[in-house]
C-alpha cells in the first residue's frame, strides 16, 4: 500500500504470454492457447479491468522475456 492507493500484483514466471494475447486481454472472450480439459470463457481479465475502472483504478500488465506481472491499483478514499 502506498500513499493514497492500494496496489496488488500477480507475477507469472511461467511460459511467456504472446504479445497478441496481451494486447487483447481486456477484450471479452479473449483466450490464449486452450489445453484439453481447460475451462473458462475468457472474461476474467475483462471483468477485473471493469471493476478496477469502476473504482477509479486500473489493471496493468508489464512483461519481459522472463515474466509477466499483472498489477491492480485502486485509490483509497
């Protein structure tokens, strides 16, 4: 928590996420490579971004060749 805002992040050091998928994550029904038996609608990031925006916050993505980090920031008060 920093001055006037709360921030949380998820760090993924697994398989890199393609730039195409990263650009489209805020779109509804956006999904990456689907594995057999993998469930989901591709709405999680879309909904999380809408919730952040509704609270005057943001959901950001930063990445490099080794990891991807998703950060949620919401102002306090």
